[in-house]
C-alpha cells in the first residue's frame, strides 16, 4: 500500500508539470539530444516529498549515480533485452567506445506506460579500460553530454516513455557511459540497441573499401614524407562525390595534387581535399553542396601522372596542418546487429522471472564481445610514428578478461534457490541474472545444459508493470 501511495503522489506531481528540464549546449551531439536536468529534477522532487532519504529513494539515487556503478566495456554493435523490476529501484549502465569518424546510435524501446531517463556521459579523455581505473571509478569525472529524445514525446517534461534514442558523433575517440533508469515503482522489458556507422559518404561512385590502394601513414618519397589520406582506385572520369554537406573553398591546380578541390564541413569542423582529378564539375569557390554532389571526375593529374587513375582523399581537423586518418569516417561495421536468441534457444522462462540454479554456476561480470568495426590498416600516424595497439579501437572483450576482480563481480551460487535472483537481461550469447544487491552476473548461453531449473523459474508473484 505504501508503494502505491508513493507512486500516486509522484504521478500527480508529474502530471502537474512539477519536473522541468533545462538544456545545455554541447558540440558532441545534435540539438535534439542536448542534455537536460530531468533526472536531477526528479531527485529534487523526491527530496521535496521526503522520499530521497527513504531506503527505496536512497537506493534509486545510488543506482542512478555514474560514480557508484562501475561498468565493463560493451562493444558495438549490440542488442540487449533488459528487464527492470518495478518493485525495486533499478538502473542499467553501459560503457561504450566512441571512435571519431563514426556516428553512434543508442536506441531504447520501452513500455508506453513506463517513464524513464536516458542519458549519455563522457568519460575522462585519458580513461582506458583494462588499465586499473576500475578501482578508482568513484573518483572519475562524468560529464553529461546528451539526453534521450522521443518522437512521441512525453507530457511529463523530459521524462521519456516508449521509444527514444541518442545519436552523436564523437569529436575525439574516447569512452562514453550510458544510463537508463526507470522512475520509482515503474519498469518492464526494455530493448536497448547500440550501433555505429560511418559519418561520411564514400567519395568515389561505385567503389568501396576493396578499391583502397594506399592508406594513411604510408611512406612517400622514400620515407621523406607521410601519406595524409587514402587513395581509391577507379576508372578515369568516375564521378567524385561530396562526403557531407560542404562549402567549396578552392577549385584549381596544385603541384602534387594536380587538379584538386578543397571543401569545408562547417558542421564537423573538417576540411576535405580531393586530388588528381581529371575534370571538374560545374562548381566554384563559395558554393554550398549537398551530400553526394558531384565535384569532378577521377584522374591521375599532378604527381600521379602516368600511374593508375585514383582519388587521393584527405581529411583535416579545422587546419590543413592537422590531417586525420579517413578510415573510420568512411568505414561502417561489417556485421549486422546480433540476433537475440529465439525462445526455444533458452529455458522456459522470460526476462523478469525469478530463477533457481540446480548446481553451482560461475557467472561473469560481462559477456564476451567482438567489435564489428574493421581496424584501420594504418601503421603510422601523420608524423610517421608507429601506432600502438592501444591507439586503435578495442576489438575484443573476453569472458575472463574483464578488468575487475574478486567476488564483487564474479559470483558462485552454492544454494539451490536464491530469493530475489531474476533473469534480467538477454544478449545474443548470454543471460544476465540480477541479485538483490543489484549486481548482474552473466552466463554463456552455450553452457546452460539444464543448469538453470525451469521448474522453479516462474515463481508465483505480482508482475504488475511488466
């Protein structure tokens, strides 16, 4: 009865517009996803109702605080079904890597009757998983960069219902933390999807990554200079296309580049350089061109004369003195989203059911994962220095390779039944089980073999709100 009264009070205040949001700008995300204060306003409302100092209120606040919830790395793309028990405070955090040049998409499908928060935080620029920061997680600075946006909208300020998303393009390669948290006494099954894709369009018509004949960092002139772009082979005259909406800066001849075109992408703060053209389209300095507009035909002018017809394509960060590897701007992950298991692929219970184990089972803090983003073949940076593996995006996360240790994150179940243990999450390769303390342990799907007892999985209980 007490929970129902709390729910009624909060609902009335929400309907009255008690919770408000304030937007703050950020260059990391489009305006639609600018961060708001809805989560903080909700906490202030709980405080005003003297609920923030109750056991339930304190636990909800703790579970929504980034510094209180250390997370391992989730590699993209990934899809997860996550069940939030409306009877207890809950949240879900995900640590992902944002690679500059990629567009990151985080989408959530939630029950229409459930209000929730979706927020993106930037990790410190020097944060590196597997390097010991997990032990000092509480001391890290988490900068809120974005909040979820829903086309359907919500009558309750910026508190989300139904489907919502965040999309952004990292301005530098670093790690990000995502928070999803239903309001008190609300929950149900959520589907969370993480994807990335190339932020720019491919610059040569009817070609692809298999037509790249030279990459960023390759030596030139016997090692006296470094290649500041990629070369894409194509027949003479093949149309060359803009990678985004751009302004034409210069159309003309250069000593090395021959017939060339320089473009500016004001939205991203980038400059683009096309060299060795055979001909120009009808463009002039100062023109604004849409994504995919033709700027000329492929050729081999300049110092490429006599060689194969190809485009030299370069990207620069606001200044022609700061070249960037174009690879991650142009290459999308090679794999589709992982398929979630069909109901026949796991025991006869659903996310949200209480479960029991027939024997001791070791659970992992994080499922194994593999990135679908092909690493750049570049071996050197723009100054010719050899790149290390630490300077490239993370490719794999093994089951046993999480950067945590001890019983806090790896649990062994010794009793036949553990009250409060729920099947709470499902990925393509693992099931997640939530314990009363809020920690989640993961079990590989291929290791089940009847070790989860379906006969006591769906215990009689009130599942309202699911």
